[in-house]
C-alpha cells in the first residue's frame, strides 16, 4: 500500500483526485485483504489512517480537520473513508 501511494504521490493531483485514488485503489485492496485475514490491530489502523492523510496532503500538515474531511460532500466534507471506526 505504501508503495502504491508513493507512486501515485508523484502525480500532483488536487484534493478530490487524491481522495478518489484512496477510495478506488487503497480501500478496495484493504477490504479484500480484511475479508481474508484477521482484523488488524488498532495501531495498524491508525498507521494506515496516517498514511492516507499524508497522501492526501502530500506529507504536509492537514489543512482541514480530519473529522470534516470524513463528512459527506453535502455537509462540507470530501467523503474520506473512516478507517478507524469507534463504536
């Protein structure tokens, strides 16, 4: 996953492009792996979440709160998937 994000990170995409890459390629691979493997630890999920947001912002500090980014577009977010769901 890190290698794929590095490859895509070389392309200078806008925010919505980066989110689309995450939804299309990264999340689909995670769903496939998690359907076969046991559930990852919370530490691993936090690491994946960190990688995703580093990719979105090109390893720069977040410009928008992560909680806002995860909101649907109708509510001012960009629909970034929530990897670490707390029940």
